[in-house]
């Protein structure tokens, strides 16, 4: 069992162990381990190294439907939310929040890319935003942001993350509701963005329609590009094993081209190194004419 070392001095949250074959995943959140397994019990062999290097070990079965909060296995009790660092930014983690506890560690390098791409004078739209990690990165770089999510709880969490980073709310907007609906509204209003993040769940309901990443990404990309400024950038992510990198690229490209837009550059980087060998998260980083 190899534990992945801390990726940098200014990062205290990362996937310290990722073994998809063994159905075993461990996130390190500033010294607190969150162990997830497919099996309905904590693997005993993890305890010795866990106790040696972690101040707390929490475990939960990886069962999204159950939405179980993790239970303490050893070490300090984590009673309240706590902050972690990632590439200089800070984010709240809450073990009591249910299935997802604040940030997805697999998006670390994409969050860094958004920080590099965003800058003063830009408007950045973060759709399917969850706790606003990409919005925080864009705002820290000086961009104005719009954060869209179905959940008011996650929008509130986004503003808490802004406050944690010392970011003022002015120039930053939150829109609650269906991202597809908001993209259509922005297009009607002529509201445009210099950068757009698309990171939808694998499956989502949008009004009467359903969205499936492996079937409908092209139409999502087409909607998004209709509110993208000329020369703008897009981060497109798809979190599913069911879609190959090639298939994903074809879908995104055809959606963008269906609106008569030309792709100036495209990059499909691998996942952070601690996830290599699994590569379920597909990423496209684009510039569009
Ligand atoms: C996989 S998470 C996104 C993770 C996020 N991009 C990040 O990196 O932290 C999916 C998010 O999409 C939101 N969501 C699901 N369906 C949606 C929809 N139709 N419109 C807007 N948000 C939606 C959920 O509430 C959840 O916060």
C-alpha cells in the first residue's frame, strides 16, 4: 500500500490512497482521513498507518444513494467543519454534510488551471458549482463570478468559502436552480462570460428532461458556448467511466461547432498523479474563437 505524499506545502487536502481495484479510497483533509470502501466495513489493515499519520480516521461505505455521513474509527472527534488549503486557497470541509464533504480532491489541478486562466476584467460562470471551488479560484484571481447550482445549501457554502478566503461578495453572483435553464436565460439576456466551467453530475434532471453525461454533453457544450465571449475559455469535465476520452471530445467539439464557433486550442490533461490508473474524470481545457 503506497500513500501519496502531500502535493505541495500550500495544499493540505489530497487523495492519499486511491486503489480502485481494491475499492478503497482515502482523502487526507488536513490530517483527518476520510476512508471510503465499497464493502460495508472499515478495512482493519488501514488502521496502523492511519493512526501513525492522521489525527483522525473516519470511514463510510461508498454508497451515494445512502448519503451516509462518515463515522469515527479512531483519533480525535471531528465535531465541526474545518478549513483545508489547496494551492493557496482555503475551503470548508464538513464531515457531517452527507455524501460529499466540501471539495472533490480529483479537481485540484483543474481548480489551479481556472486560477491561471481567470483574471481582472473577466466574468466567469461556474455551473453545477457545488461549494463553489472553481468560483473561489476565479475570484482570487480577480475575476467577477457567477455561481450556479440547484442547491441553496451549496450556494451558502460557496459564500462561506468566499469569506474564508477574504473575498468580498460584490461583483459575485449566485443563481439557484437548473444550470440548463440559467444558460438559456443568459443567452436570451445577452449576458456573456469570458470563462465557463462545466462539471455536471453523471445524471441530472432538468425540468421534465433528463441529462446524461454520456449522451447529452454536446447539447450542454452548445448551450454554454452561446454565452461565451469570443476568445473565451472553457473547462469541460465529465465524471464517468462510461465515456471514453475520445467520445467525450467528439461530443464537446460537435456541440461547440454546431454554434458556428471554432476551437482555437484544446488540451485533455490527465487526472492528478495520485489518481493515475483510474482516469474516470475526463477534462477538456479549451479556447474558443
Ligand atoms: C459533481 S457536483 C459538481 C462538483 C463541482 N463542480 C466541484 O468541482 O466542486 C454536482 C453539482 O451539480 C448540482 N446540480 C445537479 N443537477 C443540476 C442542475 N440541473 N443544475 C444546476 N446544478 C445541478 C448539484 O447540486 C451538485 O452541487
